[in-house]
C-alpha cells in the first residue's frame, strides 16, 4: 500500500474555508483515498498547530468567522490522523534546515519523510522545488 507524509499546506485544503483553493481537489483525493484505506497518511504533531494557525489567519482576515474556524479545526481533529511526535524528528530537522536553508517547521515534515521512507506531499511548490532533488518530496500539482 502506498504511504505518504502530508504537510499543513495539503491538509488545510481539506477544510472550509480553504477547500476551494488551487489543488484542493488533489488534496481531497488524498483524504478520500486515506479514508477508504487505499493509502496510508502520516503527519508530525506540528501539523495540528500549523493548520490551527492557518484557520486563525483565515478568521482574522475575514475569510471565515471564528465559529467556522473552530468547526474546521474540530473536523481536522476528528480525522484522527496517525501523528508522529515532532520531538523525535527535531535533530534531523535542524540538520536539514541548516544545510538546505529551510525552516525547521518545513524540515520536520522532510525529516518524517526521510525517517519513514515515505514521500512528503506538499502544496508548497517553492519547498518542493528547493528540496525534491535531495529528499522524497513531491509537489501536489505533479502527482
């Protein structure tokens, strides 16, 4: 069975108010495949905080109200994604971040992909372009 690490740029597109952004249908296809047991998905625990921050920002700029942001967060939590503790990834993430000039936040996802031997799927095209030659990172627009 295929297995992937997904980052917050993908997962946020599963949720209103962000589920109408570019590549949202590709992101939702991953969710559907996972819920139907066709693929496995893994995320670092950091993902929950990052998506909550995306929802906060959407509420702050008026893309949604606070109740909709909270509802979207509850939807995310209800998915009960397989979560890996970020603390187990920090050493490798820091090394990746320093060497490849990436944030530790992005590098945690890359570190999980490396440690688990699963590709990272991201909607962050700049990240994919910067590191795909060195790590198993795929841009969602190319899968």
